[in-house]
C-alpha cells in the first residue's frame, strides 16, 4: 500500500500504461475521462485504490449538487517528462449543500458510480471548502482554486 502525498497515477493506470508501452496489450480505446473531487486528507489516499468504491476515495456526495466533470485532456506532450492536462475550464456546483473540504481531484473512467476505475490523483495547492451556492473551478491547463490538473508521466 502506498499513501499519496502529492498527485500520481493510481495502480489501475500504472498497469494500463506499462502493458501498453511494453506491447503486452493494446491500449484501451479512446474514451472520455472525468474529474471527481475528494475530501480525503493528504497522506491518507491510497494509490492501490482501483475504483471509486475504494475506502480512501471519499468523493463529494451528489446530494450536495456535485457531479463529476468531463476532464477533456490534451494528448500527452512530446517532451520529457511528458504532460497531459485539461483543455477547458472545469466547474463543479453551484452546491446546494455544503459538501465539505476538497483536497484532491481524482481522474476516473465514468461520469458517475463507484465502478469507475481511478486513473490519477491531483493534490490541490490548498484545500477548498465551498459553501452553499459556491462553485469550484479549474482553469484550462493551469487550474484555478488551487487545482492544477497537470500530470507527469
């Protein structure tokens, strides 16, 4: 078990990447990915979580007016390290009830549900606690509200 203290790939994504790079399997087909928000404390999120049902995921509740947002990343850049990041602003909310303190963005494979595979975790530069009527946003490429949706592989 590895606890995440900064953003990194989850076990599911590591396995997908290695199998594709070493030509063991064909990469998964192109599909949408989604960004979820999590209240898990820094140092408590486990990299071995393979789905959003994981005990350390702690996703915001949909009853608060929250929904995962389409991540929409660019293709990986031709650089070392290679980068991938969101292409448009992401907005969660406005919240109809206070959802708690957000610490992580979690990229996953489905728009809703606990069966979504976890791909990567993104630590917010500073935790955010939206109130009723507030929204959280991440700007294209660089992020906003402390959310830098930028992953290095």
